């Protein structure tokens, strides 16, 4: 697990450095992020990560320009599984290495689209949807000579996975 956490930390630090570059490349007219883990009655994810929904929304928003007046797509992201090696019951440390969900893209706001003020979901024109499954894995290679390895906290690990998920959502906007 130590190697997994180290890899996640390095990945998160690398992705964080490219985040500001991505921010101005993509524009969204709306963003809706939900965490619905109801398919897994015994999950304990929100006990450890009660702000997952807000954290993922913030991470995605930091990588795009949000302009509700733009003729740009809107996205709805729903996380429906958080697990450690497939198990939705997280250990006492709260560690996880899998995030699964769905990303749906909707036609942007314009005169032909009516949007309910309580929801960004637009029943008129969904233009795409895909499942997004992310897992943190490591190789068996030791750290390069001269590198110092650190043991990241569970917060570092969490931030790396949330940021990587957000980055992938933004990268796939043009798909």
C-alpha cells in the first residue's frame, strides 16, 4: 500500500502542475457533480470523505472556465462507486484506490434549451455519455537512484485520485 500511496502522490503532484494550463482551454456552461453510492448499501465512503462531491466539483471547475452565458456544453458527473480493490467497505484508514462513475454531456445553454433552475439536467439534448473508471496502480519498480520517497497521508492520496478523475473528465470533453 505504501508504494501505491507514493505513486498516487507523484501522479497528483504532476497533474496539479498542468491544471492551470488546462483551465483556459475548455469552457462549460454548467457543471453538476453528484455522489450516489446507493447501489452499495454497506458502503462507508462518506464517513471518511463527506466532501467528495464538493471536492470533485471544485477540482473540475478549477480546470475549466465556467460561463453560464456561454454557448458551451454542460456536464453532469455522477460518482457511483468508491472502493479499495473492489471493496466498497473502506478500511479504518479510509483509503481507496478506485473511483467509478458516469459523465454526461448536454447541449449548452442557448435560446432553444430550457433548463430547470433546480437542476442542470437537460432532458432535451444529451450529446454524450461515458463511464469513467479510475484506479491507482503501481509497478514493482523501486524509486530511481537518488530519489527520496515519502509516505503520503490519506489526504494526499485522496487529493491525487480526485484531481486525476477531474483531469480525465476535462481531457475527454472533446470526445
